C-alpha cells in the first residue's frame, strides 16, 4: 500500500508539468503587423492545412493576428507579410517566395 501514495504523487506532478508545457505553447511569440495579398500560416502540423491570415485590424479593440512557436508562415509571390517579434520588437519582412518559414527561427 505504501507504493500507491508515491505513485499518485508522481503522476500528479507529471500531469502538472504537461499542463505547463501546453500553456507555454499557447503564448504568441509574434504578431502580423501588415500584409498585402496572400499570406498563410500552418498550425497544428502535420494534419492541418495552410490558412490565409486575415488583414490586421486597425481598431484598438481587435488584436493583430498572433503567431506561435511551431507556426510556419509563407508569403506568396507578389504579396507582402510583415511580422513583429514580441520578445525584442524586431520587425521581419517575410520573403515573398512562397516557401514556408518557421516563425521561431526568426523570433525568440
């Protein structure tokens, strides 16, 4: 019976750790500041499909489109996508070559 208590404590600690990881993944690392044309994001790989990012809002009550660690962004030729990293305020103009780029590779 002694092994039941330590096992349940260990299991609870494991579940709490997993919850913390999930919450950390939900914090945005960047936002889309500006876009023109077709700019897409891929989330929840590998089962997801690219989705078109909506034009950023100009009203203060609606936040800009958030980007998360693990997101891939691609800008189609002739389009424009500008991203701001939240950790250091760095501005990144994503190349318009249609190739996917990891947001976390530019934004810490």
